[in-house]
C-alpha cells in the first residue's frame, strides 16, 4: 500500500534555509533532513510545487484583492516578497532554478531512492499560465474565445498576443483569473500532454494529476460546450495514460478527483484517486456513514487515496478537534488503499497556507500529537498486507452503542491485526467476533501496537461470541493477534 507524504517544497526549503543559516535547495538538503522525511512507514514523497511559476500569473495575483485578503488572513505580517505565485499556474514544466533546477531535483530523487522512497510530482492537465509557451507555439491546445466574448465577460476570457482565450475553470466556480484553459478534445493537447507526462516520468516515479476529472469527456463537454468542438471517441486519460506507460510502465498515476468519479478514472488508467467522500464522512458524519462507505468493492477501495488533509483542505487540527483527529488518523492509516499525509499535519499546524505563499506563520508544535503520529505511521507500516475485511460488532437490546464502533481486520499468514474505533463522542461497547476460526481451542494474546498493553483471551471467545470492547469517546484498539 502506498503511503504518500506531501511537502510544500518552496516553504520547506525556505525553512531549511533559516534552520541551517545558508541557502538550501533541493540538491543541498542535508542527509538528516531526508531521514526525517523518509521516516519508516513513508514510501513516497510528493514535492508539491517544483515547476516554474508564472510571472504573468503572479502579476494577476498581486492585483486580486480577494486573493490578497486570503494571503493576509493566513500570514498577518505578509510582505510582497512572500507571494511567489501559484504552483498550479505553470509557466513551464522545468524545475524552478530558485529551488535547485533539474539537477537539484535529480539529487533529491536519488537521496529518496537510496532510502527506498519514490518521488511524486504535479501535473496540471486542465490549464496553463498566460505566459506558457503553448499560447504562441501550440495555440490549438487551448480553448479560444472571440473579441465579443472578451468584451462581454472579461472575467472569463483574456487576450494574449492577437488571440482571445478562455480562462481556466471548474464548472461549479467562477474562472480562475491567472490561468488559460486547455482543450481536452484537441489532438494537439493530447499529444502535448503525453510529451509533458513522459518528461515528468523522466524525473519522478509518480505524478499527481490536478483536478483530473475536468478532462473527462462528459465533464469537459458540459463545461465548454461548442467551444471545445466535437468530443473524441476516446476519453482523455484513456488515450494519454497508455501512451505514457509505453515509456514509463511503472509511473504511478494519482488523480485528484471529486464528484464520485473515482471509479471511472480508475477505469481510465489511474492507479489511485482521491477519496474525498471518506474525508467528508470522517469530518462531518458518523460511524454509520463511514461504515457504509467501507462496504464498497474492495478492488475499488484499494485504489483510493485516504487523507485527512492536503493543501486544498483545512488543517485536520481545525476540523477534527482533539481525540477525533487521532481516531480518524487510525482509520486512515489502516484502511485499504493509499494514504496521504500532509507536512505539518503531524505537528498539529492549524493554518492552511495558500499555495501562492513562500512563507508560513510560526506555530507551536503539538508534541503529544507529533509523538502519536510518529508511533502510528511506524506501527502501521506492515499492517496493511494480505486480506482486509470489514467487521461487524454486536450489541445488546438495551445498549446499541456498538453502532458507533468501526472495526476491520488484516491477515497475511500468521500476521493478524484488528482495528476497532469508537467514532463518536460517547462511550461505546460491543462484541466483535474475529474472522479466524482457527483461533478456537487456543489461547491468544492481543497486543496494542501504539502502547505496551496486552490482553490474554481464549480463542473460543474471540471467534464467537466475540471480543468484548468498551471504548471511551474517539478511542481505539489497534491490535496484533497472536495464537
């Protein structure tokens, strides 16, 4: 199972520069820092924001009062030099020289590889910066407008040279002011996307594709209508991914995906897709809702990305207060599929930093939370192997609190693990039959993976009527089961 650690590259390098009192670029990150990043239990690092950012996009951002207000909210002592421009307004898919350029990235990749960790980079398939070379060199890659469009709706169109182009957009929100829309139906774009992704595959082991569902035929047609032209017979990703794999057969494709389109994107070639639905259930709903989500096909679940935060979401410490965050973390760390952790999450950071900024505010680290995450990530490194099974707890006629218990197991040979989580704000009790009939007639030891507690139980009890569980609000058992 893939465990990804996302780093805001520019902010991280600037903080390392301050920490070591000298400029630190990707090629100069000290070995002890790579050891911190590539900790046990992490097997892929996503360096978010390594490509050349757009000067034209930066100028637009500096004139946008709504963006500036969000920057000041996150960083009250904001200075103009803190605004670097958006890493998703890409000027060129070349590593920014200010963070070490291509040579620095190659060195970073080598340092990670030496620790058995893969490197993941971004691809932004839906849009490019207004000063991207394609506007002049490959204009057929873009969605065009007319002078009348520009006059009628200058927020949705812009002029570059003698051409009018549509600004990039998500159909449910106003256009993004700093980017130009690519045309998913254009043969030229599909060829250019293959070239770009092959180039990324030359430099990394995986690629995270931003807003991947926007390029799907149905979505794109509904968003752009006649401006996009006729939809090709083949979907964008169904065409692009196999051609990239001809060059890089093992390149990991991860889709940022929403609107319940994860299954469709998996069928179009993605290895993993964001599980936003689980995120919403963990943050806003209850154990019954989470359990219903986990009844989905296991093959589908194994190709989801489970997360509690990333650079687009609020910090977990603000939306999952106290022990609820720990309970959600135990779930995310032990479910089938990929796991995404976000740099700063382990320390309990609360400020979600706009990706435009190169500096973040100082925040005190939550040492207890950090110690919990360190134990969790390390302890679960080998839990998610073999067969996963969702388990059902039983209760009593006068006590239905077992409904608040989430439970599942993992087994690979004699390695067996059980996870039970009280995902509620009140105590819960229940009986949990374990799925291994060969426990009968044997004595068993259940050992907590995150502390020193052990429990001796008879296998006849565990297999049926089941392990008795009594958990305080938002508490859990993460157990190995030994005969």
